[in-house]
């Protein structure tokens, strides 16, 4: 039973790594719930040290990928917010040195090739 649980966990960690690399965050989310269940089951059972080393290694491989994916999503959100701000208006310094918002206007014209 323990070997089966450990094997399932290792396979799940491999699927999680592939999902992270492919930016399939829905699949990553599904892996989290299964991973918690398998880790709990594994925690309550005796496990061979070599198996634990493989699991730890797989977890350590996935962690920087997750960290980078989170940073990438946060950077994208920041960029989208900045673009939205630009569409709403332009921030400039006025004659007194204060930040002023210059409204951009939509002329109704668009560039077409």
C-alpha cells in the first residue's frame, strides 16, 4: 500500500511539473488536492528512505517552477493594470511639479492597414 501511495505521488508530481511547464493552471490546481491527500496517507505510513528521497527531489524540482509561474502571472497582471491605466489617461507632471492626469480622448478613428 505504501509503495503504491509513493508511486502515485511520484507520478502526480511528474504530471504537476508538466502542467506547470505548459501553464495549465487548472491541472496544477487539481494536482494540489490529490497531492495533499497522498502526502497525508504517506505521512501515516512507514516509507523506505530511498522513496522519500525521490519524493523530496521531485518536490524540490517543482517548487522553483511554481515560484516562477506565480511571478510570471503577477507580472502579467501588473502589466495589464498598467495598460489599463494608460488607456484611462496619461500621468504627467504639471507646472507646479505635481502629478496630473491627462485624459485621453477617443477620437473614434482607428488605424487600419
